[in-house]
């Protein structure tokens, strides 16, 4: 079945790199996304990667996709306290309107 | 700035009440979605709509219904609210043929049923 899994918590020190990992099960995914949710707010699209790409870099964000292992990661360089939020991994399923979301990883950044 | 607006940030309702959650988007998006978000469970899809007057059940439709009479508005209805429907409800929208753009979410409605 369709499933997206990610660990629930990650704690890092300010200035370090954060790596948030995600695994998904559906090999027909065409787009994979990372969303950020700040306290009291909805989700905001951070970045996406198309399934035929291995890597995408956008300023402090690096997305790595290992399609063979169905593994997606988000690296945040020089993590700041403002990066504290919940990060959701999501996959868009070909042929449908559905996007499947993971449970979210809560990132704590210690000053 | 493009926007998805949910009518209430916080709601408190009594068990058995009929509850309406409203969502409006100004981006001319075809697809609209209602999710509920619970700690440790992530986002679970309740209903979605890909056109006016069209609706499809998501993964957890029981106890809910929806209405889409106009393209910009998607309403979630709790026919008889129960305490297990206490949750954060998120509305989202997207263009049908542009998955690369992802979803635009509203700020959420935190519903408490007492």
C-alpha cells in the first residue's frame, strides 16, 4: 500500500547541519516534496524533486533521492532557530489526485 | 499573495452539533482537499474535490461530508460532532495539471468537541 515514513523528532545545535530522512513505498511517485509547518500555521511547500533526479540544491536546502531504496532526505545547512518546525515528506502518485504525507519530523534547534 | 483561507482558527462545539468548516481559495485551483492532522499520525485525507459539485472520499470519510457548490469554496461538514473529531483541520488546494507546484494550505482550524 501507499505509505510514507519518517522519524518523529530530530534535535540539532544551531549552526550544525540537519538531515531529515523519509522512506516511501510507491515506486510510481513522480514528485516528492518537503513541506514545513511552523507553530499554529498550515504547511508551506519548501522544495520538491522530480523522480528522475538524484539531487536538488536550493540555497541551504539539499534534497537527495535514492529511487532504488525509495529514500528521500532533506539536508538543512547552517541550521538556525528559525528552522524549528515540523517537516513533512510527501509523494505525488501518478494517475491520481492524491499526495501521501508522512507523519512529520519535529526539528528542535538548540541555541 | 495567493491564499487559502479557513474561516475559523479555533472552534469549540458540543457533542452532537452539526459543524461547518469553510475554506476559500483565490487561485482558481481545480482541486481542493480536507485533511485532519493529529500528533504522530500526520495528515489524513478526509475528502477531496477535483471540480465543482464533484467529491471523492479520502482515507477517513466516516462522520464527515463535503460540499463544493463554487470553484473557490470547499466546505467540510461534521453531521453530528463527536469528541474523537477533536483535531486540527487543514484545507488545501492545487492546480490539476501542475503537481510540481504542490499544495497551498490554509492556516488550519483547531476544532475541540466537548
